[in-house]
């Protein structure tokens, strides 16, 4: 089982200025036959633009069907190094043989400023 990874997503608008990605990691509890999965998603910047939203923007992370979501103003001016949007941890049970397959999805709505 892979215990960590990074997945890059798509940015439908301003893709020449911003990237979007999430990281995930897993810690296993062999005695309980479970893993705790932590996912974090980020904005990345290409070039000199800043990123700010003048209104609340929705975001969320879903791990194995369990979702954490919210809404906040995303004001990254000045720009920190790849600002985190949110993070979420969820514990999942493994199959009796110790295997587990799951899906992680993330989303965020933002608006770019210059």
C-alpha cells in the first residue's frame, strides 16, 4: 500500500497563473486493521499574480465517502509558499485480509486577482 502521494488537478480559469494539487498520507494501525488518511489541498502560483477572493469561496475534501467542506475568503496577498486551503483526516477500516481501496477527491473555488 502506498502511504503518501501528490495529485495535481485542473484549474479551468487562469491556469497559466495557478495550479491546484492535493497531498495525502496514511498511517496504519495493524492491530485495529485501520488506516488514518490525511489529505491537504493547496493553490500553487505560476508567475507574479496574487490570489484573493472578495467573497467566501467553497472548498472540500472527500475521503472514502466522508466529506469535510466549508467556505472562506481566500486572500493570499502577499502570497505564502503554496497556501493550504484546508486539510482533513479520516479513519477507514480495512478489509478482513488487510486490503483497502478508497477514493479521495478535493475541490476549491477561487478568483484570481492581479
